[in-house]
């Protein structure tokens, strides 16, 4: 039984190491050859900045920059709208 | 309970506390990041939709190959304004310069700021806004402030956040005094327009 446990451990370790090597190789292949490569953080930031620059003022006014405030305000407006019944909605 | 089990519970609890704290900090940073990316795009749009009427007959301005945007105060944009360098305003490139409010006491820096075409005033104390406005008063410079207090201090455009979205107010009286013509499109989209006393 103890021998079996050891074999299982070795099998698991080899399996995990092989998986890590495989994932690294695949990601390197993608980095080098640009095959289905996702943009890195810098590239993504540049793309987003350029997208904003190409937007009209109307579109920019609709961009939610602070989702927490936006959600809180929506709740507030909903409460205003429903007046006293807001407690029931939250429950 | 064994000592090992206790240790495991402590580790799990620490991870559960640290992960949400980090996530919240990252969320706040990314919200601020997004806000200034959007504000940078607004600044670009404002520069596109104004006419520097007072400089219409200025040969120096007509022959210039760039328009200068000055950021005064503690720069909240980071390097986000750099993307404006690839854009053009009326066939002119955009040059960006950075100053602090303490530069307003320096004669050389004052001259440099007065040669700019657009000034972005970062959030500051009312006294700093007043000092900047004194310098920009009636000069053909588009002044944009990072908060709504700015237009009460005599600035032309002031940003604000309303319902999680960036919005802006316009002081058209200040614009007229500075010989800046603001496109009606901007006036229509502004949250509040101060006009004709």
C-alpha cells in the first residue's frame, strides 16, 4: 500500500511538471510567433487610450468611470422612484 | 484541534482577508486610471471644438506647427496624455508641458504658461486657482479644470463626476472674455453653461 502511494505521488509530480512545461511552451510559441497572441498590458492600455480618443463627446459622456458610484447612484434613484418601498426592494 | 490544522486555518483566513483588500485597491486604481483616460480624450475633443478667436490674426500662431497644452499642478494623467502627441488639432501637432502651482511665482515659467494655448488646471486649493486665473485672465487661452470649482474661479471648462460618469460645466462668459469661441456642440452637451450675465 505504501509502495502504491509513492508511485501515485511520483505520477502526480511528473504529471504536474509536464503540464507546466507544456503550458510554458505553448505560451512561448504564442509570444514568439504571435499566433493568437493576446496583447500585453501596455498594448492593451494603448489600444484603450486610442479608442477613447476616437470617441465623440456624446460617447465619452456615457462611459462609466466609477462603477461603485454609478451603482450606488442607481440604487439611490431607484429608491427615490419607489419612495418608501425601497426597503422592501433591498430585502 | 492539532497545531497543523490551526496553522492551515490561519493561512486560509489570511489569504481570504488579503485577496479582497488587494482587489479593492486595484479596483480603485483602475477606476482612477479610466477616469483620466476619458478626461484626456475630453481635453482632446475640447481642443478640437474651440476656436482661438483672439489668435486668428496672429501670424505667429498661424505659422506655428503645434498647439501647446500645459498641465499645471500635480499631474493626475501619468503618461496618458502622451497618446495626444499622435493627434492633430487643425493640422497642428500637440505639445504637452507640465508645471507645478509653485511655478506660478516664477517669471520665466509664467511667460511660458502664457504662451500655451490650453491649460489644464489640476485639482488645487481655491487660492491656487485664483493665482492661475489671475495669470490667464483675458488671455486667449482655453482653461480646463479638474473640478467644478474651477469655473467659479473664472476658468472656462470644469470637469465633474456625476453618477459615475465624467461630465463638464462651461463658463461661456470667461470664454468670451478670453476670446475663445466654444462650439455649440460642447455647449449643448455641457451639464451647466454659465452665459451672458
